[in-house]
């Protein structure tokens, strides 16, 4: 198990899975909230569309933050090597 943690292939695979899961889950949460608002206030399909857009934006923001954290971690590791 410890050997897989240091393997770049598995590390890249886990990053890709995390990015995909975060994007899909944020979009689905936004769509769910939009669907509920549409159902409650009979505004079909406007709140659903807005929810999908807001959820997608939140997913992209999460991915951006994740990539920034990974770049920071990588630069810190590079500085330790030098």
C-alpha cells in the first residue's frame, strides 16, 4: 500500500478522480437545488438552469483551488530538494 502512495501513476489517477468527482458533485448539487426551487415556486426551468450554472462555477472554483494547492505543494517540495 505504501508503494502505491509514492507511485506517480496512482497519484495522478487519484488527482484525476478527485477533480472529476468534485466537478460532477458540485454540478449535481446545484441542479438539485435548482430543481427544488423550480418545484417549490413553479419557475420551471429557470432555477434549474441557474443551479446548474452556479454548481458548475463552484466545481471549477474547487478545481482551481485544488490545482493551486498542488502547485504550492510541488514548489515547496522542489525547494526542499535544492
